[in-house]
């Protein structure tokens, strides 16, 4: 029997060998593309009937819409949005990855957002409210609305860089980035989580300060059930009662333990730093002005600070001290001006020291 190699000419071998390498290259390329487009594939898989129920969104379902977006509402149901693809396609890189080109046929194209992206119905609705100008981003927009758009437009969700950048700028504008003037916004815990997730370092320090000075940041411990030694049937349900108590409390532990520890460290550092300043009347170049401080410091500074917890609210406490009419108390204009400058500098110093107290140096490479 003639050998296999004997039946192959050199010309045939010269053809087969390169083709084999080309074939191997094609196989590798296909495998690589499948791996790199995993999210897109999961979204396209949603085009196939999954047997899941879908309800139309009550507002964003337009009969002439060219794109139907399905988002998981719960374990059994999706919410469908029928929208105009031209409005969102050019802004969302995620949708561009799912669809090679914007839908334009007579029938709408349907896509499903992969549930592992964590896109919430309310957040996507907020994005549509912005795009359709029903509730656009603006200086007067509420924090929950801006926060929803920031979450939904991030690189890990819809990936809408322009919208994300705009929402980010409005979030930054809502929170103090310096010691004066200092205000305490609401939604502090949610804002801190948002600033951490989306790497917004400029507002984290102010949020930590507000949490420490305006809220009880310590996690609540569930009450220990009182042991029932009577042997009554109620004692057999003690475990059930305990679980009912602990569940709601655990839901209120909003801050991660690492942030709780930062809050503790900040409060300790503030009290240690500011207590000597608060309880020591300042000296001046003039003996008469020094006597004024010695006489008036207790009723005008210390008592109000103790009444308003000013010992751990140095920025507000110093601002109140600056606002006192020291000239009316007998201080000369030069000493009054000098001390106000010193108190303003002390506010700036405390603000700068908070980076170290909060251990925020590790975030110095974050970009706005």
C-alpha cells in the first residue's frame, strides 16, 4: 500500500500547511472575539424569548419608537421601554456595542440589558427624563434625580460619557469643597457611596465632616432579648422575636464599617485638636484687648459652643466666633481684624488636616 505522504505532492503540502495555520488563526480570533464581547452577547441573547413577562413602562412607551429596551424588574418580570433610538444610541456606548447601527426599520429592535449590570428601572427612567427634557439635569435638579442619572450613565452600565460628566458636575456642586462657607446637604450616606463608587474625591471630605457633625454614624446594635425564665410558651419564640428586631436595624447600617471607622477617627482628631483652641481665650498685643477676651470668652464663645456641640463642629464654631461684634465688646479694630484672620486660617488648617485624619491620601490619584 502506498504511504500517505507518497500521495501528496509538494505543491499540495505547500497549500495545506498555510491553510492550516490560517484556520488556526481564524479559530483563535473567533474565540477571542467571543470572550471580549461577552456582555454584548448576553444582551443579544435577550432578543430570544426567555418566557419572562414584560410590562410596558407607563410613560416611555411610544408607538413610533424604534428601540425596545427590556430591563429586569424582579425575579419574574421585565419592564419594557419603547423609545426613539436616535435619542440614546449616539450617547450610549453600551447600546452601540449591542447594536452595530442605530435601528431604523419599520419594526422596532428589541434588546435586553444584562441584569448583572445592575441597572435599575428608576435610574434608567431618570436618564430618559433627561434625554426627553421632561426633567433635564440642571442646577435646580434634586439630588436623587442627579444621582440616578450618574449611576445609570456610568461606564459599568449604559456608558454615556457626556451625560455622566454632566451629572457628575452637578453632584460636585451640591457639596462643599472648602471650609467656608460650609453647609450640610441631605442624602449624606447615599452621596458618600456615590462619591466612592464613581471616584469623586473632592466631595468626600465634606460629606464625612457632615456625617460626623450632624448624624449618629455609629451602627446600632440589636437589643439582646430578655431571657424568659417562666417557661411560658412565649419563650419558645424568642429567636423569632430577635430576628424581627435585628433585621430592620441591619438595614439602617448604611455606612460600611471602613467608613464608620473613618468617622470615629475624624471625630476623635477634631475634638483633640479643637478643644484647646475653644477653651483658651486668645492673647493679643494689647493688654486691654486680652482682658476683653478673658472676660467675654466664656459667655460669648464657650457657653454657646457647649450648647450647640461646637466642640466637634470647629468650622461652624469658628465661623460663629468670627461673627461676634468684638468691637462692641471693647476690642480695638486692629486686634479684631487680626483675630478674624487667625480664625479663618484655623478653619483652613482644620480642613487641610482632615485629609490625614480621614486617611484620604490614598485617593490622591483619583481624577475628577
